C-alpha cells in the first residue's frame, strides 16, 4: 500500500523567522537541518517572498564578482553596504611589497 503524505503546516511567524534568517545571510540548507523544515519548502518561501518584493535580498552580486576576480588573479573591489571589500591575490601583493622594498634600497 502507498504511504499517505503528511501535510505540515507552518505559522506565519515561523515563515517570517526563517525568511529573516535567510535575509541575514544564513544558508538555506543549514536552516533546514537545524529546524527540520525541508530545504525545498524554505526555497519556495524565499522565491515567493522575492516575487512579492519582500526583504529577502539576493546575495550581493558585487561581492561575488570581487571573489571571482580575486580567484582569477586580478585585483577587485566592491561595495558591500558601507564596507569596501578589496580582494588582492597574495602572490601579487607580496610581489608588490618586494618590489617596493627593493626600490627603497
């Protein structure tokens, strides 16, 4: 015999708490493991909130670009709110410091 699906109901307060946690930057999978709410359900709530123009913002694209650029050995910067994020590959930075030190000798 086929198993009956159990339908879980969540209060608006629970949904809002989860959406606030996602908006603060917490990963959906981590929230799902901690709360026991399926990740698919959380993803549905997030997409629904975004469609309504809710406060659940997407990850900062500029910061992601900066990280990608740093991985490709380029200097990159991005504004994350009031914070300037600068990504410089370590090799390039050390080479710059070495050249500057040699120039002063």
